[in-house]
């Protein structure tokens, strides 16, 4: 795989999506951290269509926790889908639904076309 190959699609607002190269995809319990490289226009589209922090947890005593998008309009729900046939797809499988806690970005050193983007969020117990 080329260093700049797009191996991750991030869907927002239904069928709209951005594509980038995933450099990190960690899931621990129900927390997820994704680091990807995006170009400026796709990053701006993603950021303008989500509401980081609009996530709530349903408290459950016995079962896995369930998280939900507290905008009630899907404005803080992302569908993370690795591209089929890539190493990322083999490692992480099919899509995951995440609820965004935060998103940050910084210039990618040595490359003016790509921006390093970090998405932190939650996955519901039923999504794993």
C-alpha cells in the first residue's frame, strides 16, 4: 500500500463521506481514537457537519454501555468504514458507528496537501 493511499471512509450526514489514509485506529473498551490524513476541503466538510461532544451515555447496570447522539439529528454520528481489500479492513473489519467526543487537526509535517486529523469518540456496546 502506498503511504498516501486512502484506506478509510468517514460517513457523516447520511451518505456524505470523506476519504483519507488511516494512521491509527484504536478501540479500547468503548472508546475509539482514529487518526487520519485528510485534505483541507474534506476536513472542513467533516468539521462543519458534526457537533463534537454531543454524546450521552445510557447508564446500564448489567449490560454494556450504550451511547447516543444527543443532537437527535445524527449530527454527531459518524460511520467509519475501512476500504475493502486494504490491510485496515482486514484488521478492523466492517464499519463502526461512533459518536464524536472531539476532533482536532494539525498540519502534516513535510506535506502541505494533507492535514493530520484526530477523532476521539465512543462506540456503543451493541456495535462491537
